[in-house]
C-alpha cells in the first residue's frame, strides 16, 4: 500500500508542532498527541506520524502509515486498500468531529480534532443569549403574546408572573441540602428571569440573578448512602432544579443592561451547581450506580439536565463532554432501550411524562438551534455502560425528528383516557402531559387537542416559560387523525374508542411484549391481557394504578389486575421479589383485530403458570363490551377471573351491588353492569377490597372474583354494560348450552336485545335465548343482535403458538 503525497505532507507538517505539544506536558501519559515512536503505548487521543506503532491497540484517530491490521473505527487512513477514507485531511476550514471548533484551532488548543468531547467550549459558532427556547431577535414577538387575552398564552403568563413573585424557600442553616427547595428556588428564578427578559423589569431580573448566585450547602454527602441509591432523590429532584437554574441563566444572559460582574457571579455559582451534579451522579458513588442500573427516568433526568446546561453555559470546561454524554445517552435510552416507534414505552406513561420534564427542554433547544441536524457525538460511558458505540464517534439524529422519540410521545397521546389524562398502566398514575410544549417541539397541533381538555388544564410541568416561548399562538388544536380504534402489537396496547368526545366508550387492552415489557424493569406490573373501560365520562373498570414506588406492592401483582389466575397464580415476578424487584417474565401477543361500525374485536394471548390464556375482546354497537377467555393446561386447574370497578369500599359517592351473575359498580354519572359465566361448571363469586391510586394516596374499591375448576374447554364469558345513571337498567340472563359453552342474553332498558356465547367444546352448538338462534362453531365466540332483523357474527378463539416464558432461574 502507498500513502498519498497530500496526506504524508500534511502529517509531516503536523509532526513538528505536535512533538512540541507532546514535550510540553507529561510525555509518558500519552493522553494528547504522540510524536512518532510509541511502539507499545496506548493511544487515547492521538495523531501518529509515519512510523508504525504496530504493537499498539487499535487506534481511534488517524494513522499515516499503512495498517497491517486496520482496526480503525473513526479514523482517516492514507491509502490502505482495506479501509475506506472517511475524513478529509486537516485544512483551514475542516472540522473533523463537527464540534464547531476548526481542526487547526483544536490542535493549537491541545484538544483532539477527532473527538467532539474534547472541545474547550460547546459549539462556539452558536452565539448569543437567550438561545434555548427563543433567540435575541425573537424577544419582542414573544413578549407581545402576554397581551393575547383569552388565549393559552394569557393563562400561562398569569402563572409565570405569579411564580416569579413567589417568596423563595431557604435551604436549612445546619448544612443539610434539600433538593426540593432547590427546585422551588430554581423555578422562581426561571420565571422571574423570563419576566425580566420580556418586560424589562429590572427587579425581576435582579431577583433571578440573586437566586442563581446564592450560595447553597454542599450536597455531596447525599452520595454516600446505599450502593444503589442517593439521598433525598437527589438525581431526580436536582435535575429539575438544574433545568430551571440553567434556563434562568440563559434568560438573564440575554437581558440588556445586566451587570457583567453580577452575571459572572451567577455563572460561577451555577457552574458549581452543575459540577456537583456531575460529581455526584456521573462520578463514583451510589448515584451513578443507580442510574447505570436503572436505565430509565433516573438516568434520563440527570443527563437531560446536564445536557441542557451545556447549551446554556457553553464555555464550561466540561460542556462539550456533557453534551456528548447527554444526547448519546438519551438517544439510546429513548430510541433503543425504552421506546418503540409504534408508540410504546417500557416504563409506562407516568414515567415518560415525569422523566421528560427534565429532558424535553434539551431536545427542544437542540431542535430549535439546528433542526434536523445529525450530531457527531462520542459517548463517555459515565451515565451508561450499555451504549453500543461507547467511546466511538457516531451520528445521532436530531431526537425531535427521530421517529421512535416522536412515536413514544404520540403513543402516550393515543392512549390517553377520555378526560385527557394518561392511562395508569404499570407504575403509572393518571397525569397531564405538557402537551403545549410537545405541540411546539414536534410542530404537531394534535397535542393541543389534549392540552385544551379541562382535566389537563394547559399543563406545563417544569416548562411553562419554554411553552410560552416555543408555542406559536397561530397554532390551533387539530382533532386526532388516527383511527379511533388503535391496535398496536409492538407498542403493547390497543385502544378502542367510539368517539373522541369526553363521554366516549373507551376500552384499553394491555398486551405487552419485548421492549415495552422488559424495559419497565421494577416499574412493570403483572397485567398482561388486563382491560380498562370508561364510559359517559366515568372510569368504570380500572387498573389500580401506581400510588408511589414505596407502596406499589399494593397494586403491582397479578392478583391486583383484570385477568385470570391459574391456581391463584398470574405472571410471576422474580422469586426474591420484593427484595429484588424486576419485571414479570411473560410476554403477551396481539394476533388478529378488526373494526367496523357494529363489531370491533381483537384477540391476544399469553402464557404463565403452565397454562396458555387467550382473551378476545369485542365492542358491540358502540354500547357494550364482551370478552371471552380461553385457558389451556395439561391438567384440571382452578381458574379465578378478576375485575376491578371504581366503586364500593371507601371510594366516595359510589356503590357496589352483587348480582347472581356478577355485580354493578355505580358512580355518580354512570354504572357498569357486569356478568360472567364459566364454560364448565358454576362460578364461586367473591368480593375483596382492592387498593387504587387516589390523589397522592390510595383508597379502596371492590374487586369481583369468579372461580371455577375446569379441565378441557376451560373459559369465561364476560359482558360489561356501561349505562348512564338515569338509564333504565339492563337485564342479563345466563343460557346453559352445555359443557364447554357459555352464553348470556342481554336486554337493555331501551329494548335492544343481544345474545353472546362462546363455544370451547369440540362440537357445534346452537344457543337459543331472547328470540335468538346463535350458531356457534367449535372454538368460536359469537354475538347475535336483534337489530336489523337479527344479525350474527362469530370469531375464532384459537391463536397461533407463542413462545414459552423464559424462567428467571434456568431449570437443571
């Protein structure tokens, strides 16, 4: 192989200068620039000359001489036939690592022109403040929005000014550090700085400067707790404080007339705050162990805050490295580890919403500054050790335009309850999305459809000023353009809606597998095939929710969810749970689905407790829900059907009434009439009080159970009839066609008649009742409706073979 004259000339020219650089410091360290003869040295950030260091480990930068064993991954090769040149030689305008610093300047600085982490400042080509959510030229137009009476901006401005005027709490005087106090002070500083920027209120700006520059206790002692934790939830809470303080600094740095000395004092104190976060959560100790192990909101909030601060305070020594770590980590966590492009998220919607309160600001700021940019980044391995391209320069697409990032937030929107709050599946409580910020960030007015709902109430958690600045008042809400019935096998859920109105019949079915089940880790519940039903503005059939992590054992097990137990068992957790908390180990699979005006249906299956279970759900005429369960096992088992309704117990203004076939959960505006029958034998009904999340605590409701011992042809047939409180009550009558078959006749108060049945026997049967003749082939569920002169439809209960669960402890 030969070396191009151009490359050889360039590298020969570099040798003279680089040799001086190598001699200027500790030559033995070899951590900057090597000259020529390190036959065995480990190059870390090097430019080698023509002498071959064939004994060295694979280089990560640039070789001049031919490689006998080219192991370069982010390098410039001269002319070897095996490697393709990926970089141009250095020149007066080249920036090999795309970090905003020219290569020749980096050589003068002693930084690595092939490593975007090493720059002394973060992207110096981006100048001026404010820069995160608006630029200097945008201030006047953004300020005018405060006078738009009757608009979301007017409502936000009222909140911003009220928060800016609040009295900041003080840290204790005994040397302890309270992160929640820092959050409150940071939020007041952010809002005051924003008011000062937009109105010229010097007092507000000074108040913000004073809060940023104020001394605070050293929080380092919080990092010497348990191996897998950090005191006072420092990682979660301080990240919110950092986002607020760095945003406040960006605003005051762009406010005319600010005293340079006061601004410098604020920057120094803010740098100290950032450095504490870096040392505690990206350095050795319990915090780093925690965020590396969890790989979820704990990690994402930390790197999101540190990354945003790299943009807001760009001339810090570690700003470039922090940005690389943050964005590369978020890219992997969001787009590989936690989310799927179809719209699922492993940790559940609560944690996507909560975690993103510390990183959507970073995503939006990057996108505003460089929309669509592909960033060359080198992951440091501080927050995570699982990133595949760790310590390699790799491209990272603008996360706002990454289809998986966008898909996750759209999935959260698609799954929202009729009142607009997120649906509480896994460790999740109902919560309001910051949909105004998301609409602006994704340039998607469909989020505003959610934001305008009364229960959502223009939520802007930790991002009110950013929402005000980013959201164009001309953007108006757009109704959803996706199907009302959404079947999402990779995302792990299906949602059936009759309309997008508040009183819709809403059905949510859980069928998680793969990423969306595994990545939830200790936040995952044993809830596959569980069903949720809302109607007429009321939550009728519910998932118990989350409460909080310290109490989630009240609600996370199979016994807490709307599914079928096998000999009292559901999807299993690790044998040492709760000492070692992990996700349950059974996937569920969505198979077939279909939607039309009369019948919308899906079927999904799963395996646990040495049994296979399939559940087919059918929405009939947009007015009630049928689901049939098929259970298959090698032996006779006791099967226990469970359903949670949000009534009874100490749930206010509600009642539960037992019936011969099930029960009625009655709420102020609607009730759910539920009937269930087994396909073999008779059910033994039971009632227990189950906990559910309620306004930061929990209350109890009635959970109904129906147990039966069955062998072949085992199954349950269920109808859920939502009715308004003042509607005439429906009646349900059981029909007994024989073993392996279950049937119910339903008559609504308005005279509508239906017959439903499931046949899990080996022979065809005909169900007669309420004037119907419903023919059921073997292994099928059917519905007959009197309307239209009588119409029947059947669907198979058979499902394709699915994998067995992988045991936590391999069998001998």
